[in-house]
C-alpha cells in the first residue's frame, strides 16, 4: 500500500493486486453502502493515520475517488471537503481513462517524453491531437500534461465522442 499526501485535505492510496487480496476486496465490489467496503476503508484510514499522523473520520465528510489500474490494483484519492456541508462519505468510481487535447504533435511527444507515459491511445482529427491515457498514468503527472495540452474530459461521453469522430493513429502498451 502506497500512501501519498497531497496537501492538507487530500491523499492518494495506491493498492496493488496483493493489497486488494489481503484486504479481501476488488475494485468491482467497492461500494460504500456495503459493510465490507467500509471495513476496508477504515483499515486503510488506520494505516494512513499510523504513517502520516492524520486522523480522518470515515463517518464524517469524505470523498473517495476510485480508479482501477491495469495491474489489477486500484488508485484511491481521498479528499476531506473544506466546506462544512454534510455530504457524508462517498465512493465515486471514475472512468479509467482521461482525455487531453494538443495543438500539435510536438506538444504531445513532449508530454510522452517528460511524463514518461507508456500506455494510451493517440487520435487526430487532421489538425489537432488527442491522447487517451489510463488514469493511473496521469495521476502523478497531470500538471506536466496540462503544460502542453488541455484536459478534455474523463467521462464516457467524451471518450465515445473521441472514438467516433477522431482517427486512432497509435496505441501503445506497457
């Protein structure tokens, strides 16, 4: 289990396939309304507390974004909302990919080199370029990507529109 704080109210937990097995859960079965998922979240938050000293109350306001990774694990992004509104704890499963648009091929190639991205698909409409990267590839290098291109979306509608209206020119795999 890899725990990475990002500021005072956010941290990332990367769970390997082995971590998920040890916790007796899968990405597909994660659902905060299920008592077993709550047990896993409480276990993770206990480990966060022991490693970082941060005490996060899972019964308070907490947003948990979950995304699978291709190695069979998953990435969890925990955010403690700054506002005092009572939303409770929520797990939101994101689309496993994010789409970025680039004005030219050189900007896209610079991103691939600088961010060391090894997995994804590249599309063109004849003028611009789009890259569809797995969320696990962009989690730690999004600032680098956005220096060269713009974030288009991570929802299924954006992905479907890109697949339908843009021509795929490259597919890489790790």
